[in-house]
C-alpha cells in the first residue's frame, strides 16, 4: 500500500497544497525547537495548481520526497482539524440555564426641603430611603415574570420627618410570554403603556407632574407587537385593557397607604376590563437617526361617582445628538390632553419638555411641565414645574445628585431643594 502511494504521481490541488503548507510549517517549527537544520522537506513547490505532476529522474530522491510529502500532509490535516475544532468551540455561545433572575435594584438615600411655600402649603424637611427592586424571573427564553417592588414614603409630609411614613408595596406583578419573536402577551398588575416623558426625563423632579398620567396600579392584560426592519426602524404597537387595582396589593406593608375600594370611584375603578390604552412607539430609524417617538390613546371608564368617561391622547418625541467628543444631548417634548380628567367635568393639559446633557460622568438636566386645568365651574389652575439637576456618576453603580424645583400647585407657589445618593445593583451578573 505504502509502495503504491510512493510510486503514484501527486496532483497538486488547492486543498492538498493548503494541508501541505500547514504540515510544512509544523515541521519547520519542530526543527527550530529541536535545533535541527531548517530546510524545506519537499524541494521546490509548484508555481500553479491544477493537474501539474512532479517528476524526478532520481527515483530514490523522489521516494524520499514523497515520504516527506505524505508526512507533511498528515500533519497538515491534523493541524487543520485542530484549528477548525478550536474555531467552532470559540464560536459556540454559552447556554443559558433556566430559571434565572435578571433586572436591577435601585437604592437611594434622599432629602427634600420645601421653602418659600405659600399658605396653606407648609415648609418641611424630609429625609427618606427609596428602594426600587425590579427583578425579572426568566422561566424560559419566552416566559418571564416581571416585578417592581418599592419601599418609599406613601404619604406627603405634614411636618419635618426622617425615615417615617414609609411602606413596601408592589407596583408591577406581571406574567409575560413571547408568542413569537414579534408578539408578546402579558397579564397581571401593570403600568399600561401610554405616555413617555415621565419615564425618560431624568432628574429627581423631572416627573413631578407628568407622573400623574402614568397608569400605575392597574390590573389587566395586553399585548405588544414589534414590527419594522433595518431600513424602517423598530416600532412597537401596544394594547392594554385594565381596571384599577382594588386587591390586597393596593395596600402597603409598614405604613399602610390604604386599600382601594370600588366605592372610592375614579377613572377605571370598575373591576372590569372596560378601560384601555393604545400606543405606538418607534426608534432606530435610519432616515431619522437618534429620533424616538410615541403616540398614545386612552379611554378610562368612569367609576360609580364619575361624571363621564375620561378620554386622552399623548404625543412624545425625543431627539438624541452626539458630538465628536462623545458628549450627548437629548431634547424631549411631550403634549398630552384629557377630557373629563379622572372622571370629572375638568379638562387638563400636560405639556412637558426637557434638555439633557451628558459628558463623561456628568449629567445636567433642565426640564419643566405646564399643567393648566380647566375647571367645570369656569375657573382655571395655571400650574407648572421647572427643575434643574446635576448628577455625577461615581462608578460601580454609585451616583450623587442635587436638584432644585420651582413649582405652582393649584395656583400656590413653592420651591424645593433635594439631594440623592444612589446605588444600582444589576441582578444576574
């Protein structure tokens, strides 16, 4: 067998040449390591591939050359297989074991001081802790349980206080399932998607007023559908049907904020899925780089003491710009209007705007909300909030922030100064 191999002519195909080169390199390296003379084992290689055949008048020399060639080919094949195995191993991604917990925990030590308050508002100093735990339990790559548990003050201050009137309560207890890569459904206690500004304007007072239109403490079900591609961007259509939470989860441990009852009335306090929110959000659009938008429609059924059903809409836009130094600017604007706000005869508008500048570990924010409320009796509240804040990222999840706010609430002026020392812990890492 070996004799027939040695006597056969050798066709120089690209695959053989590649393996031969690898084997030759391996032999040369071994010779160098052992101190042997370094010389090519096969004489001259052909200058082209194809059906060219080596011939030599010296049959003994030809036999030696063929032995060396076979040896080089075998080593080359071994090297090639080894390289392929190593490459495949490097490309394999580690498998995720289920279940596992992701999300994060935000802890804050805070101070709010009200001053120059118009009566009957009072001036107070308030020291508190706030903990927002948002663990996500992943049962599989499609099924997960989203939660948001909070420890914070549950009543407004009536005098100076320190670490008082704090309670633990659940804001989100939601089971979510990915039906497909684009469609997901969810049910439980949730915050249905509607407006956006209160979530994206940073600063400790950035959402003083627009957080009032967050649909917190709702129970229901909904769906999210993602569509778009690399050319059109990513868009999400969301629909939720809900009612206000009247279960034991509307209460809080520690200082009890009280359980909501259907007798309390109010918008969506019906214990039936007769209120809904519809929203469309888009981002990552090549034609509009750095642009994010959101549109929302809202209908909330009146409660037992309501005058009429509440209807509202919102429109939000955020533009992100980055300069050559890596500094980032965010420009945010939102307009939301409501008829029969909270089931009353009043109409109200929330017009919010913000400018955010980030450079290195620093973040500066200027933002505000205008909140005119048109009362059923013909009166009007011209309320507003204007805040400035400065935050420094200390690293390792720690940050320090200071902020100041001018606000008017039901035509009464107030000023507020605050500090926050925060720590973010990422779960599952």
